[in-house]
C-alpha cells in the first residue's frame, strides 16, 4: 500500500516537473473596443464579443495557461451602452470571461465615481497602479494581480495614460490624479518581478509620438516587463514592437482584431515570445459558433435600451431637415445647430459639423432619445484642439472642393463665416473668412471643436490630424441633447456660408 502511495506521489511530482519545465502561456487581448460589441458594429468590421469569447473559451478549455486581457476604452461608445451609463456592458464582459482590464480615458466618461461603481460590478479586476485620489493619495483601483496558471506565475499590473486628465471631460476626473506611469511601473516591477515568472503591464498608453508617455517610453525606461498589452493610439501591431526585452502588442480598435501573444516558459524562464493579430476568419476557425450566453445577454441589453429610447428628453421648436442632398451640399439649420452645440461644449473659437454626421431629421415638439441617436448613430466624440489659421483655410477649401457634388465632408460652421466661388478650381474657391467677426489670421492659433472622426483624417481632412488636443468633450448625442435643453435653437438661420456664384447642380446622385 505504501509503495502504491509512493508511486502516485512520484507520478504527481514528475507531472508537475514537466509542467514547470516547459509550458506555453497564451495571452489574448483587446483594446479600444468603444462598445463595438456586435458583429454588425463599425459597418460590419467588428468581429463581435460573442465571437471573440467563443474563441478564447475554446483555447482556455485546452490550455489552462491562458489569459484574456483588455487595455481600456471599453465601457463607453455606443448608444445601447451609453444609455445605461455603462451598466449594460457589465454582464456582457462578465459572460465573456475576461481576466483583467485597465482603464482608458473614455472609461472615465461617466465620471470617476461611476467608473468605480462599474468596476465593482465586474467579475474580474480593473487594474490601475497610477490612479490615486487627490484627497489622500491612495490608489482608486487594485494595482495588480498574480495569476497561477499551469505552474506559471504571471503578474499583471495596470496603468492609465496621464492624458486621461484632458482626454475625457476634465470635470469627470477632478477628484483623482494620474501619476507618472514610469515611476508606477518601476514600483510594480520591484514588487512583482521577484514573485513572478512572467510580468505583464496592461496599459492604456499608446505609441503616438505626440504623447509624452508612450508604451515604448515605458519599455525603454524600465527593466523587467516581459509583455506590454497596450491601447489608446488605435494602432494595429501585427507582430508587436520589441524594445529591449519587452514585447509591446496592440490590436488597433473597434474589435477589428483579436490579439494573441504566446510566451514559452521553461523552468520558470521565458525562452521565446511572439505576437499576432487574428481576424474574423481566424477567430471563427477557433470557434465556429458564437457564445450563446453572450448573444442572449446582448438581446436582453438591446431590449432594455429600446425601452429607454422612448423617453422624451428634449423639446424642439421646429423640425430640422437632414435631407442628404441638403446637408452634404449646403449649410443647413440642423448643421448650424450641431456646430453651435459642439462649440458650446468645447468652449472653443470655432466648431465644424460635417454633413455626413447628420443621419435623421430633428422632429418638432417632443424629442425622444431615439430621435437624438438616430441623428448621431455612430458613437463619435468631440474634442477641442488647437489649429493654425492657415489650416482653417485649407479645411474650408476641402469642405467645398467637390461642390456641386454631394460630399459627406461638407461643413456647417460655428464661430466663423466664409464665402466661396464654386466656379473656380478646387482648393482655390474660398474667399473671405471671418472668425469672431475678425478676418482670419493665417499665423494665429485658434481653438476648434472637431469630431474624433475628422481628427483622424476622416473625409480626407488630413489637415486636422495630429493637432494638439486641449480636452475631450463627450459624445455627439450627449452634447447635442445638453445644448438643446440648455440653450435651445437661437440664431441657427443659414447665412454663415455665402456661395458667390451659382453653378448647375445635378438633380440626384
């Protein structure tokens, strides 16, 4: 009997030794989903949370040394989630089986106190080592977690970009402070490195050269991080970036890809690591059938959202048209109202609203929440940026470049007036530009409210890319609704844009 018992012990010992001797750690990761959780989101480019979860769960069932991490900007972005102040996404993320996430700047869009409450509703930790309370310097969230996976000890700590202080509405984060992420990373390394075989920094930092702190900088200025799971810059890193001994990975945004990093460990030491991005076909190959629990939960979420959409939230003095060939060729009352709302929220000199933004009419009388969301269905946000006067002229030239053809980038404006001559060659059409009643100064720096879509070069507005961001101001629909209730619709009559010469206009396109 004793020999039999001894034999079992030896077998268990040998099995554990084999596990420790060689094991494959798999880290799935997502970032910057912005609530694009359905396969129909982002024009059908999003893979879908049910599809991602099914794939990850299939791998976890075969390899217990598997983690699923999210690098933030997850809880805010689309109407079916925003309408509940983020509550609707919690059961979906819990059903998906995430192991940890960190906070992105837009996760603070409901306010830091609300984010704390949302974090408590998650079945996994929201990790953040550099977010502290101004009142006492104590951390707001748990800084790290150590996972024990098939004989491998994996430490994961979180970091948020200090840009959160102004890349959400600053009023959302008045009670908290975003500390130096390099210092916080070094503190976590000192604490966790002796205890862990693998150390992962889960951060919303990004690789934009315009940012003071990037994931690359943190990798350069620290020693001991094996893997950085990154977000914020919406950068798809197909094979990752290697800096010293650190591998940096990021999936882009909007669930276009599922990231997978693989780390081979032998005798508690890393012998290799690699990164890849899985597209929708790759995900389907791992799990052909989407996760049924998430699909059922999503149906419940959408049903709850539908009930809230019928709530009367504002009053409109008159109906404003979004007719496609109106707003994409001409200044419109709805476009002016929208641009005024953006400038009001952003507290800028100027604001623009592109015709392609306006997707439904504003009705007269009672306005339901679904009416607002029908006008602005995309979950886009407004930011205040600095712009040189010369770039303002370039922007307006691009707006009228294609007239009389309809163009989604045709701009309604606020805080400025201008004229143009469509008989002249493109890029040489705009004449008098006045800002705040004064002629445009090409050498002056103005502030302007723009959409994140345009700030990324959408509709060909390359002159709006990489401008200095002053603050983030919230979603289109939220801003428009707040303005309609607080200000109404004074002074929205057309007359800000003067067409100097009439040219033949096609009947339809």
